[in-house]
């Protein structure tokens, strides 16, 4: 699924999130404000208004609200088209009131920005453009056509034409800027929400696989005893039925199949054993587990624990966390996707830190995207042709976002860079470089903040 299709799908879904009850309540608030302003203005400021037409415009809005409230259920959620229709109605109703009360001479013309801002935060780009066009058309109409504001003495209240032009220009700019600004910020929030949901799904999947291993181990353990009983009974039958070849052959078949079940359960128990030993593992084991799904994809994946010249001491044993495994797996997948022939995974450690570097011999990250790597839905690394190795891979940055989010949850800090060609390096050309750096105390399973202790061995005494 492409980035554009994901965005438009999210827009359609969010446009249906708005309840009719919310729009009705907001309209009642607007109606109350309009009635108050129209009623008090003649008495407080001594202005002449076309009160009949003003109350008529407000009454149309009241009737629309009453129809919506009594005809539709309170929990109705509006479709995109219904939302647009209601907001356009509100724009036109407000414009008609402004037409009756001085047009752009009326300072309340700023209220036209409200419906446009609502559209930018909740509706699709197409709907927002439509509503902006309606708002701009209304403001332009009011600049030339409106009923003047008059005092009780008949004097006309109006501001100079230069200020009318300035008011028109300011409102047009405000419509465009506020809608663009609101839409941009809201889109960022929605994208981050979608990406975090995808991250949670990935982590939940990894956790389910881990939990499944425990279930498998328990099943293997529970089935061991009845299978041992079956094997013992069938072995005795084989011994007792030696003089009856047909029955003896059936008994021997039972023994064979029992042995086969025993071997299957033993393998399942090894794969799914969920004990303290499985909650920690040497660093090389974690790296091999993360890289294993991408080992047979036509690219070399080389894991090097001696990537530096310094003496780094014994290989660390780290926590076997789903966040670490899945995050590293995504980084390796990204490297394999864009590598020409080889991916290198290097590990360095000291008594204070553990650092991994994942390198490939591809074209590297696009320079203009280096500062944004780790953000979701940001675009492709390089403009690959449609007949590339993985034509379905759109490279929206979601994989790197998931990896970065999961690894940061384990205490890591990620850096992205491009390598350089070096004739002194046997690898010669390095494309993308991803560095993952942990404080050792965060993931060390033996001496870190959350050590996995196995307890003391208890010596059995003879009785």
C-alpha cells in the first residue's frame, strides 16, 4: 500500500469520526452568539439593522439544527459529504448575516475562519480546498456588496476603501495560512498516531511469538508422561506377541510412532522453552536471530564481533527483548533491501557501552532525508525503478520508524549516515550506515539494571 493511499484512507476514516451531535452543539453556540449580537447592537451602539432579515437568517440555522436533532439519532457520525455540506451551510449563513450588517466593515468577518479551520483539521484535502474557495468567494462578495451600517441618525459607518482592501487581503491570507497550518500540524499528529499503532502491532506480534514458545514448551512437557506410558505398554505388547506376527507388527508400529512423537515434542520443547535461559542470550545469538529471515534473500549478511582493533573483553550476554530483536530485524531488512551484494553487522562493546553498526554497499540514504530518517511516511531512500528487486517496496520510512521506536524503548540511541569509498578498506564502498548505541547497563543480562539471575544450583542429598 502506497503512502498516498494510506493517507487518503486515513482522511476518509477521520472524516467519519465527527458526530452529528458535536456539530449541532457548536451550531447552537453560534446561534446564541448571533442572536445576542443582533438583539443588543441597536440598543447598546445605536445602530440600525434589518432585524427581520437578520432573524430570518438565524431562524434558517435554527430550523436546520432542529431537523438534524430530531430526524437523526444522537450517535450519528457524519460522512465526508455531510460534513462538507454542513460547514458550507454555516459559511453561507454567516456570510448572509455579514451582508446584512456592513460586510467587511463588520469586525465579525473574522468568524469566517472558524469553519475553514475545522475543515482543515478533520476533512480531506479536497474538502478543505472547496471550503477555502467558498470562504474566499464570500469575503470577495462582501467586499463589494453589503448593506451599510447606519446609526439612528442615518449616518453611514464605513471604513476607508484602503482599509477595506487591507481587511479583504488579511482575511484571504488568514484563510490560506490557517487552513494550511492546521492541516499540516494535524497531519503530523495523525501520521505519528498511525505509525505508533503499527509499531505496537509489530511488538505485539513479536510478543505473541514469544508467548507461543512458552505454550509449546508446556504442551511438550505435559504430553511427555502419557507418551512414555504408551511406549512402555506397547513395548510389553511387542514382547508378548512374538508368536503372533500380525499383531506384533502393529505393536511395533505403535512403538515407532511413539518414538517419533517423542522426538517431535523434544524439538518443540527446545524451540519453545520459556525459562530464564531463554530470556537472555549472547550478543551473537541475538544478532543471528534478528538477521536470520534475511539470510537467504540473495545478499550476503556478515556478522562481525571483532569489528574494532581494541580488546573488548568477553562477549556480553544481553536481554532477549522482542523490542531489540524486531527493531534490529527491521534495520537488517532495510539494509538488505538496498544493498548491492553485502550487508555487514558489526558489534563493539566496552564495560560501559554496546554499539552495533549495520552497513551496506548500496547507494546510501538520500542526503536531503538524512535529518528526517526515523520519521514515518517520509519517502523512499532512493528513486528505484519499478522493476527493482522488490517492486512492491515503497520505502515510506515506516520500517525505520518502527525500528527506531522499538530500539529506543530498550534504551538505544540511533544515528544514520552515509559511508564513503575507501581504497584502504577491503569493503571499498559503504552505502548507508546505521549505528545503534546502548548504555550497557540497559540491556546487559548479567550486571545491568534488570539482570536475569538463574539462582543457585541445589545439591541433592542421598536419603
